[in-house]
C-alpha cells in the first residue's frame, strides 16, 4: 500500500471533484491506488477527465461539437461521444472555443494513460501516479454549469447554417465579455451578409443574447435596427437582403405598455408602409400576417393603426 502522504494527496484530488460521475471515476481510481494497481489508477483518472469533457459538450451543444468536428477532421463523428478518439475530441474542443484554458494540462496524463492501457511494458510509480492526478485537479474540480464558449468567429459561422433552436441553445454558454461584440456582429451579418440564406440560427442566438446586454449597448443596436428598417422600406425588398417578416422576427420587441422611442419609430415606419400597400391594393397575404404580428408588439396608438390597415386589407382581399 502506498504511504499515507501519497494517499492523502490523492484523496484531496478526489474530494475536489464537483460533478458526481467525475467523483465516482476518481473514487474508483483511488481504490486502484491503495491496491497498488497504479496503471489502473492512471486509466481511471483519465476516464474522470474524459467523462467531464464529454459532459460539457453534451450540456452546451452536441450540434456545435459535430459542426466543428466535421470541419476539422473531414468526417462526421460517431453518434456516441465516448467512442470518439480522445485526441480528436480535444482538438475539436479547442477549435470550438471551450475548455481552452485547461486543455494544455491534459497532455501528460493522456500520454501516460495510453501507455498504461496498452501492453507497452511501462509501469508507473506511486509518486508519478499522484503527480498525474494532481496535474488535472483544476479540471476535475470544475463544474459544467460554469463552462463558457470563447470564440466569436466559430459561433458566428455555426449559426449561419443551423436551426433557431440550435442557435438559442448556445446563447447561455457564451462568455459574458463577448456578448456585446457578438450581438453587433450578428446584426451586421443579418443585415448585410449575402452568404447567409437562412437566418434561423442567427435569430435564435441573437434573441437569447439580447437580455444579457446592458441598456447602452441595446440602444446602439436599436439605432442600427432603425437604419436597417429605413433602408429596407426606402429601397424595397428587392434591394435588401432581408424581408420585413425576417426583420420583425429578429427584433426583440419590448412590452407594448413600455415606453420605447425606437420601437415607436420603427412601428411608425412600418405602419405607414403597410398603409400605402393597403391603399394601393398591392399587398400579399404575408403582408396581412405581418400586420397582425406587428400589432401585438405596438402601443395602443400604433396598434389602432395596424388594426385599421388589417381591416382595409381584409376588405380589399375579399372583394
């Protein structure tokens, strides 16, 4: 049996684990350690780390992981995360901007795990076993809920091609300090990037990020949205990338009873545009649906005008 000092050092690592399954793997590793099965200890310690990495990915977004894995390794990953080669898994984590601050400390333990799990003829000593466990204490002590995504460029590319649900899912995991810049970038992509045909993922991420922004940042974004609406209505849908329907879906509207000058100015522009369409008779069913949707977001004085527009459209539509 290893001496008491080594046992106590290993116990500290076990007790530092916050996630239940991570602790269970480390407890198994400790049982191997006190039984002098040191190679087995290394393997089980690595399993604790590998399990935590996969737990993080499952919590944040398997879709984001698969997206980056496919780009990096030119093939789709296995469906079960535990089947993925650890080295390929870690490379993908680094690319997607998660766990980047601790990935570098895993190399020594992973290399030794490979030695111990195969007939390499290598047997580790009690001292090295404890050192290896201590080298990853900062990892096993982490909690999944505290992990964050840290690469803006990767997040932006991901939401170009995914559903609104997948965009929504990753929003809560974005590092706080990145939210303002990411929001500005998403608005720019939404309004001016012609490579993006389906904005669903962008809408999902944008809408969930919105409530994490402070009021000055929101106001700057509202100012840009106003200019986007103005340009769209002046130049026509043919000259702009996004439809009014997409724009209304993109905006996070304040409650109708709240005072909000930007919302009111945008509503004024849109109701005047719809009034012109109603009077000319050159409207479509989607314009009627848009008026209905906008009406629910507007204060009373604008809601009445949207109601009148709908009545006129309905009258002309049924004639």
